[in-house]
């Protein structure tokens, strides 16, 4: 079964729809990232963070998650996240550092 909402990795188009799932710190993070261009460091870091939380690497076409689609998977993962909003923000900041390091090493412009 194919779901048109299923992609290989967490899609940036879903980011704004995750805003109201948690508290103020999460909402501020989602608002800030939503205002950035899809090729920004912040969006790349958010995708990395969500790909880890959603376990995108282990998703496949026959999995229950894939059949439901990326939007529902991401919403469920954020709702079920056991840490608080500050834990999510810390994971985002760590992902930013990782993306920045990799972009710097490859000589890409991160501005």
C-alpha cells in the first residue's frame, strides 16, 4: 500500500503542523524553524532531530508507520516523547551543532 504522505526522511513541510503538540518552548522552536528557508541550517537540524525521534531510517514501505504517513508518524512521536520541551530544544541544538560541523568541513556556506 502506498501513502502519498510517506517520504524517505522527515519532510520539512510537516514542521508547522507540529507546533501545537507541546508547550511554549516547543512552539517557539517550531515557529523559529518554520520561518527559515528549507535549505537553512535550522531546517536541516530539525529534519535530523525528527528523523532520529521518528526513526525514519528503520521505516519501510510495509511498516505501519509508512502506511500512516510521515505527518501522523511525526505527530505521534512528538506527542509520545517522554522528555520535556527543553529536552527537545536541547536535541535540536545538538543537531544544529552536528549539521554546522558537517557543513563547515565540506566548505559549504552556512549563512
